[in-house]
C-alpha cells in the first residue's frame, strides 16, 4: 500500500490534492533518453510518485556526462554502466515504491511501437530530430500525449503535444533539418539549462497525468542572456500534416524517404549512414562545427573527422556518412547523433 505521507507537501498543492496524487500513483510514463534531460525528468517523476516508469536509453555513462546528468556519479562512469541501469539503481533508492524499468535499447522503427505503446504519457529526453519524429508517429498513431524538450548550448525549448487536440510535432517541424546541427558535443550545454528544461517537462507531464491544463506554447529559453519567448502553437495544426491529418507515419515505414539507412560494410569495420532524402551539406560550415571536437581534413567533395582514437567519420557533400572503426550499427548511430546531429 502506498504511503501518501511522503507526498504530503505535493498533496497540499490544491491543483493536485489527494485525488491527483492517487492518479499519479496509477500512472505509467515512458521516458526516452536517460541523459541530461531524461535524468532530471525521471528524478522529478519518481519523487512525485508516478507509479510506473520505463526508462529507455542506448548509451553508457561517461565522465563527461557528470557535469549535467544528475543521477550518475564517478563510480557509474568507472563501471561503464548503461545509463538506463545506473539511473534505475539511483531511482530505486529515492523511491522504492515506484516501478522503474530500465530498457537498454536503441529506439527505432523495429521496436518503437512495442516500447512506447500502453503508456499515459511519453516524455522526450532525446537529442536528435529523427527519434523525435519517431516518438511523434507512435504518439499520434496511439493517441498518446507527449512532452517534447530540447537543450543545447544555453538555449532550450519544450512543448506539450496532445494528438487530436494540439498540432503534432510534424505540424511544427515538417521535415528533419538537413545539414549538421548543433549538439552538446559540438557547441556544449550548460547544466542549469538542462535542469530547467527537464523540470518544466516533468511539470507538464504531471499536469497531463492529473488532468490539469498544460501550456499551449512552444516555450523557448536562453539562460545565458536571460531571455524567453512564448509561441502559441494551439492554432498551428497543418491541414496537410502527413501524420496527424493523413495518418501517414513515415518514421514507422521502412520504405519512406524520411528513413535513414544504416548499412554495415562487409569486411571493412565500417557503417554507412545514408539518408534516403538527400540534402547538400555546406562542408565549410560543417568543418567549422566539427573542428571543435576533433581533427578535420577534406576537400570539395568530403571531409574526414576523427573525434576519438580509432574512429574516423567521413562526411560526403550529399549527406552520406561513413563511420570507420566499428561495425556496430547502434554505436554508429550514437556517434552520428553525437557529432553530426541531423
């Protein structure tokens, strides 16, 4: 039997109360990503008494994570623990009455519906557009609300997506941007920012679970310049949206041009990443971005980037990428998200 006393200060808040707390205790939430945003979100939801949480992540804890990923410590990095497992270990000590399930997996079209269906809310703790479009497809298909969040450098944003009520993510962002995007590994990220955005995401999740009104805005914050902007997206539904209007789930469809093909090249210890929808890269701009993270060389056709020992990433002008030094597709996808971004 759950002890409501531990939630007494939350119950005193009238918009939640005992009725809302009981709803939280019966709720199921999936958090995709156990990094900077995901650890903050999971920490708040577990402390708030959300009954069941599935935490999905494909990565391991590294020393560089500790600056902002609040559930991990040096021992986790030393042991190379999967982030989902390390987070689960810490969360179980915080609130043993919450069922926290650690899933060590790369979320993709093969497993997304299985891993994300049956939850009351999905929460975005990811760092790339491709996965967010995948989450959106599952959410729209199953009518599940989800909370989007993103943070890089000193800038962050969040929004609540409620299928059938608000615009979906593809209404707001029709396509995955082409080119190399900013990532935490190329331009950095500030720890207070991820705390703030993750906390807002947790709060909006709690509102959804207790039946309260959520923000109608795409909220944007820059904590270095101390600026914010609210964009009302409630009327922003695209009448031609492929997902929420036409029921066309491109990111769950293997044949879609929006899919990215990952191919292991036989005998070469190399994974080829080949977006089916081509977009020409600005190699000069890409070089400037990647140079912050490693050695870069190249010509008018391609560039070679070495972010770590034994790994070389070759980026072609037509967006195709070769990752030399591994034949592990999951690792290649991690490197691609980490350094190339989009």
